C-alpha cells in the first residue's frame, strides 16, 4: 500500500480531533529497548512522534487486519498490535498506568473499518427488527417508524359529559329566590325544606303559589308590592294590638 508522506504528515498534525493521544513506550524492531514516543490515534491510523511538539511523525501504523492484546514484557502495562501473516511485524507498546493501558487497548480495538462495519451491520439488524415489530403492532401498517403513534387497544369510548353546575340563585332582601323551572320536576308531596329532602339532591324546593287579591270586579290580580306593604302594616298593627292586650291581662286588673 502506497501512502503520500505529505498528506499523512498534514493529517497527523492538523487540527482535526484525535480519538486518543498520549505518551507510550514503543519497543524497537531490531533492538528490544523501549523508547518513549508521543502517539496520536486518528481514525484507523496510529501516528507516533519523537516529541509532543514534533512537526512530522516518525511513523504510522494502519490498524487494519490486526488484533490488540495484552502481552508479557519487561515493561509494565504492555500490550501488542499483531497482524496476520508470518512476515508481519508485531508492535509492542507499554503505557504508563493501568488506566492508560485500558484506554489505549479499547480505542485501538475499535479503530479499524472492519469493526465499524460490524457495528453498522448490527445496528441495521436491530433497526429491521424494530421496524417489523412496529409494523406487527400496528396491524400491518406500512407507515415509517417515525410516524407511528400508539393507538388504544379497546374501542374508543365517547367522552363523558360532565353535569352542569347549578346556577347561583339570585337574592332578594338577603334571601335566595329560586326559579320555579328548577323545581318543576319534583314529585308531588316532597318536602320543600332543604334539610328534609333526599341526600345529595341539588334541586331547590318549589315556591309557594303567588298570592292573589281580588279586586272589586271579582277578578284575581297579582299582588303588587304596594298591596304587600299595606298588608304588612295591617298585620303588624294587629299583632301589636294583640300583644298589648296580652300584656294587660298578664298584669291583671288595675286597682
């Protein structure tokens, strides 16, 4: 595989985000000594530099067709990148801590396109299963999953209409005046007192019939407010006279 050195150097040092970066100890191919290098992982390419501020990478490892595994080495926290084939090189690296080693092994294992291809296939499989499940739950509907909505399993019930609250009756002289239309359907003989009716009955008691007076021609006419006032004065004078007579009888005859 041929690689353009300038393109690789630009890609390694550009401002694109890296999947992982940090210092690792790399064992030499001919000499088994470890050298501290700055590693940068971008996509499926692992670049390593002599120093962190180096302008060009020393080398690159293309992470395709390889396995990342732990290995026994003189250095602690060591792991290896192994490629298939008898003549392929094995890269032995060592981290500075257990957490750094686990982070690098995880990120390097997920860097290849083969791994991404497996992830995409698994996600597509799950999406097909979810689509079939949604289609079966909707009675064979072919609507896309984005437009599917949950429907009630039973028949749709009409909304129950709430009973209207009784209107507040008007008041006259501080007392409630009920409308005859509200109590028109009360059964005959029912009590008109609020405390003696059926429990929970919101209907008002019926009104007594309007008192009528007879005019000189023998025609019944409704009692007007002025006639009510005259009757009230007449009865009040009668009650006052009776009360005075009762008091006199109680005191006894005067000597």
